[in-house]
């Protein structure tokens, strides 16, 4: 492996120290045991009962100490495996969690089908194999050196030289002979891994080759390079329309505040399906937009492009930075942790303190969405529960809106996130967002929401769209 970035961290000094300590201990006791064996053998050959008893009893007396040290050596090797695994795992997860790489790997790139298994089981097996390879090679190599040295002193250099020549030639021959078997083993383990992933997600496969592949894929994704089988439009339409070349990342993204603008942007999936060929509209802060249309028309795809989860296939997209966009889904995510963590997610308590937001302000956010009673019901801010089960569907949606009030982004995308909320609470949420300067993109089929928006974007699912200002003459549609 040519990557050395993962060699940093708090184990940077501990791991080399462990390595050299274990190496020194292994060499010392290997030399000690080999010399004892040599002396005992010499006494047998010389038919010296006195010397044989002397060396034998010395060896027996040293066995408890040797056994103890041997166990400490095994403990040290296991510790070395753990240190190596911690550092490699930390490096891989830093790459995996950087800039939505985990999403891109599963949706934009199809080289790695099961990264979760690679990051857990395969990393563990890889680290164990590397450490075991060292310990399994160093002891036999030391034994060979010692025996050659002793045999050379006893019978001359010709015998050991002949033996070593035989070992080298036979080893080289067997290595060449086993090379195709190694490739077949890698292929076998890969297929075994894919089979188990589909059935039970418990995979054991050829970890060494795949860890290297995982590292390369993470590097490529973080550099904006994707590899995916593209389905050209003419393959589906039978050459009825002119094919538009789709090159992931060929569009331009400009980061600016208080503006979202799609300028000749083709809306396409990572697989090459074109939903809208040429999307053009502009929204400034303060102008809420209602997005509507049938299922599969491209509403979620629009938000994925806006959030930079999907690559831009052309045109120019002007938008604020990622941290100034907030997405609220229909089923909000409730994190593991306290009640306070549910409101401030993904911030930590330290982040909340840095922002100068007191718990009393968080209580006001809960009161605004009619969740104030939950604070007393669940036992305070530091109460830890399984919030995905404890909170009802409507409570989770209102908790997500309290989370939105806490972060106060420039733009927020509401994806059917008030479907389980009453109309009066829904009205207050939209009024408060407008009051604090949060511009909303709403996906909903409720007629009651039209009055809270200034524009509507309608997609018909056949590649056409309509972006217009909502006036008194606008015909509202929905339920």
C-alpha cells in the first residue's frame, strides 16, 4: 500500500515503539532458545551426560519465564494489530465521510458495492494479516540464520550453501507455480463477498486487494472522479431524439449568498436518465417556491443536484455554500443522544455554546412548534431515549422544524415534511421562517400551502416544467 496518510494520530509514536519492542523480544528469545537447542544437541553428539543434564535443566528452569514472555509477546502483537486497525480505520473514515463521499460511493460510483463491510471486516482481516505476516516470517528467518551460522562453524560452508540454494530455487519455483492460484483465490473471495452481501450483509472476502481498491475509490470520489455505467438516452428512445453527451462534473457551480439560479442545467440522474434537458430559473432570498408534480418527475433529483449529492452535467448553478442550505425530509433523522441533541443536530453542545444559544432559546423553538411539553414528559434536556421510537411521526416532523429554527440557514428544502402536522402549526412554521429570513423550497400537494409561497415550479414528468409567480389568478392544484 502506497498510502501513508493514515500513519498519523495519537498512535503515531506508540505503534513504532511496540513494533521495535516486539521485534527485539522476538529476536532475543529466538536466539536464546536456538542456542539452548544447539548446546543440548552438542552435548548429545559429544555423549556428555553431564553437559546434557546441565543444559536440559537450565532450559526446563527457564521455561516458565519463556512461557510468560511468550504470552506477553502475543498480547503485544494483538495490541499492534489493534493500533494498526485504529489508524487505518480512522484514515479510511476521514476519506469516507468527507464531503458526502459516503453518498457518492453508493449512488454515483458503482465500483464498490459494499463499503460498510470493507470498512469493518476487511480492514480487520487486512491488519491482522499484515501483523501476522511479520511475526510468521521473522522467527523462521532468525532460525535459518542461526542454524546456518552454527552448521557453517561445525561442518563448513558447502552443506549450508547447498541447502540454501535448494530452498531458494524451490521457493521461487513454488511461488511462480502458486501465482495463478492467488488470483483465483482473490476472485473467489470477491464473489463470495458479493453473494453474502446480497443475502445477509455478512461478508468475508479477499481483503488485501479490496482495501487497496477502497482507498483508490475514496481518493477518486473526493477529487470528483466517478465511474458508473451510463445508459445513453438513445439506447432507451431508439434514436428518436438527439443524444446529449453527459459528462459528470462538466457543469459549473458558483457559490454566492442569497441566490439560487439554474442556468441551462440539464437535470439528469447519475445513470444517465435525462429528466429535464434545459432547466432555467432564479430565486432570491425572501421568495418561497412551491415545487409540485407527479412521482418521478425530478423533484428529489433537483434537490440532490442543489445539495451537490449528484454531479452537474452541464450549465451553471449559482447557490450558497453547503452549510447555508438545509434539507428537511418527510421522515426526519433522530440522532443517538439526548433531547438537546435532537434540536441542535448535527451541532454538538460545544457548538451550541460557541453560538451563544442558551437552552431557554431551544425551549422557545420547541414551544413554537407545540413541543414544549416534551421537555417535561421525557425528563429534561439530558434525557437519552431511542427517539426514533419515542417520538410520533408528527412530533419528529415538528422536531425537525425546531432544528431548522436553530440553524437559521439562508435556504431550506422542505420535502413533504409537514404532512403529519396540523394546519395551524404548519401556518406558524411558514410565518416564522419568513420572519427570520429563511427562504423555503417546499415539496407538497397541500392547497393550504400556496398562500405561503411566491413562485411555483411544476414538473409534468415528461421533461417539461413551468416556473411562474403565484398571483390571484393562479389555479391552485393539490389536495
